[in-house]
């Protein structure tokens, strides 16, 4: 069993659900507060969804400078597994832990739907429970989830197998190349726009396809050492 | 006291759906011939004392790291 920290910012919404998902996956959730300076020795960190700092300025732009984010960035560079979901993905891009940016949905509408995805990369601790090519359905809800990056960056991501998940059937927000999630070169940092934490319990949400994101595969030992 | 203005605009290659929506409203108001609208942000910073080179460099840094995201936006700093 690992201890997985969930970092709460003012305006985070899905931190409680993320901690619940961690529990469902058999790990111990640890609540972390953005103003602290202590990661409490957790084995991995989740940046949850929501609207940190009211999405003021740009989504994730102010959270990036939260005290605890300094530790998260330093930890991530040492191989600490970090998963950013939705607003967490935006924070990871603003922190430059992941390339590109997330901008307003192409059709200007907030989208909320059960979304089919294809897991493209199982080489991360967050996706090791899945097989590459496996399809899952999890909720998606965002207003600024359109992933953009330069063509060179997109080619690099594709070429290095760093697209972690892709939208199937519908591209809900106009993301380039149907990208729903990416990872860093090392594989420990993953950003994902849809919400697997809302698909972990039968009877609530579209199913339990999301649990795998929180089980932390064997990859974790090799990364954390 | 001096005022430093930072203008932030989406890079030309980034789709601006807000600007498009504004442009779409123009014909409904009887305005024709506006081929594009881009929406940006303007920040007005009231700065104590003189704006020295050092101060300007600091604000330039803030414009680059906090006020704009260089992946999707360009910015300009003006002292008025």
C-alpha cells in the first residue's frame, strides 16, 4: 500500500473524490494543503480537478506559485509520480512539467459527458494497470480543456509515445490530435483532462474504468527507487 | 508613482474562440467588414517610485512568468 497525497488549492473541487478513488484502489490518501511546505513523505501526488483560484488569470497560473508546488516540481524532477487531473493538468502545463497548454474549448461551451478514451501509453505508474490500446469510459467536464502545442511538440509527444490517452468517438473540446492526456519524458508525470476519479464505484458514474489510474502499477517502485 | 501597462494577446496561431464569438455578433449589430477579432488582456500596474531599468526588468519577468503563458501568448510592456 502506498501513501498518495492529494493537493488541495483554494477552489479545488475534486480533491475529496480523488482521495476516495485512492482508497478504492487500495492505497492510503493523504490530504495536502497548498500553503504547506511539506509533502509528508508521500509516494505520489495527485493534483485534483476544480477551479483553483477561480481560474483567474489563466487556469492553473496562480496555483503554480503555491508554496507546496515548489516541492511538487522538485519531487517530479526526482521521479515522484504526479498525476494532474483536469485543473491539475492545467497546473502541470503552467508549471512547465508538461509541454503545451489548455485553452478554451473550441465551441466555447462547458462540456460534461461520459467520454470514451483509448489508453495509448501504459508506461506510466498511473496507467500501468491498463494495456496499451485499452478503451475506457470516464466522465469528462471542462470549459478549458482544448490541448494545444506547437506542431514540433506534438510530433515529439507522438514520436516518443508520450500521448497517454486520446479521445474516441467525439473530440469534446477541440484538443489537437484528440489528445486527452500526456506524460513527461521520464513517465512519472501525467496530465489528464477527463476524470477517472468519478468512475471508481459501481452505480456512481459510467462504471469503474477509472480505478486503474489510482492503483499505481509496478512502475512506481522503479521510479521512486 | 508610475503606471506600467502589460498587454497580453494570444499568439496568432492559437485559435481564439472568444474573439470569434465577438466577431460573430458584429453582423447582428449591422457592422460588416470586420474580418477578424482577437481578444486579449490588459494589466495596469501602479508602481511606487521611479521605474528604473532594474524595476522594468523585474516587471518584464513577471509579465513573462505570471501575467502571460509564453506557450500560447505574447506580451508587451509599456511605461506610461
